[in-house]
């Protein structure tokens, strides 16, 4: 066996590498479950928006955890949920009052909340908060306890999608008719942002807030399902995660961007093949 390949395989004998691999698998499975809802409902921008809205809340949670006896994850969840709720409320308020396009309202809030997070970091230098660890993540720093959180997140997302699958499908197709027909539309309107926030918070320290919004979108772009749950989409997300972490470990690249790059190359390949097929038909 070549020395380089042997060294690569031996890397996974270390606990940090095993945790990183397990975390990547859990995150990509979770994103694969949520991805069809995000894309088919045309809410891809919501992931990017929420990843920015929770940013100042995460910073506040880190500071709170440092100066209190409250568990770290509880502080993060409390701070991020609060800023996500406030940011979403402000975005909807601006949208309805000024009657501007939804993406414009979202951009106003996400950039403003992101700015608040940067200011919070610069104002709390004593806490040694690394903005890159929140924006881009560092899966190599996770612990066994983080895997428990990710496992719980995956279970919550999976159960929410599977048990309400017919309601999700109706909600995606025609929410107004679905509500008249007795489907749980109002519940899903509240549940969807919660699941998105839950997914982003779970993966923010592993692949980063900016990267996880891409992981929620890429799998469904690669394979476009017709239903809210697609095993193929979940499999594509999972394989992309495995390839991404293998590439990251091989070239010493960050894991989150590596997974996104794998997805982007796959989409480019699919686009090229479809382009050639279209030209042949013409």
C-alpha cells in the first residue's frame, strides 16, 4: 500500500477524525431530509437568511456561556432562537409595511444582523470568539457531546418530515387548497422555520452558517424530486458529505467548503450533460 494512502487511512484511527466523519454523515443526512422542502417551496434564501440572523445570537450565547453556569448549547440555542425570531419578525414587518420584494426585505435584515454579529465580536475580544469558526465551521473541533446534539437534530427533522409527509406535499403544491382540505398548513408554516433554524444551529460549528445553507440546497438541485421526502436526495447528500470530507482530509482543506465544492462540480457536470442532450435534440 502506498505510504500516502496508508497515512490517509491511519488518520481515521484518531478520535477527532472519527468524530468529524460521524458529524459529517449526520449533518448531510439531515440536510438531505430538509432539502426538498427548501427547494420545492422556493425557500432556498431562507437558509442563508437564517444563518445570518442567528449570527449575533450565537455570539451572545457564547458570551453568556462564558460568564454563567448555563450549559453551552442551551446558551447558543437561546441566543440564536431569539435573534432568529426577532429578525424574521422585522423582515416580515418591513415586507408587509413597505410592500417590497421578499428577497429585498431578507437581504436588509440578514446583512444588518450579520453586521451586529461582527460588532459583537469586536466588542468582546476577551472571549476569543473566532468568526471563521461560526461562518465556515471546524468539524475537527467537535466532541462526542456534539454528536449527540446532531443525532437528536437528525431524529427531530426525520420524524417531522416522515410523519407529516402528506401534509408537507399538500403544503408544497397548493397551501390555500390544502388548508381548506384539512391539511395542517398552519402547523407547517410554523414548523418549517423552526426546523431550518434547528438544522443551521446544529451544523453551524461543524460546517459553518454560510456553508450549511448551501448543503440544504445542493442535493435537490442535483436530483429534482416531486415529493417532500426523497431517499435519492438523502443518498446524494450523504455521498457528497463523504466525498467532501475525504477530499478535505486528503488536501488539508476545510470540510464544509469541500462538501459544497463537490456539490457544485456535480451540478456543473449535470448542467453540461443536459446542455449536450438539448443540443442533440435541436
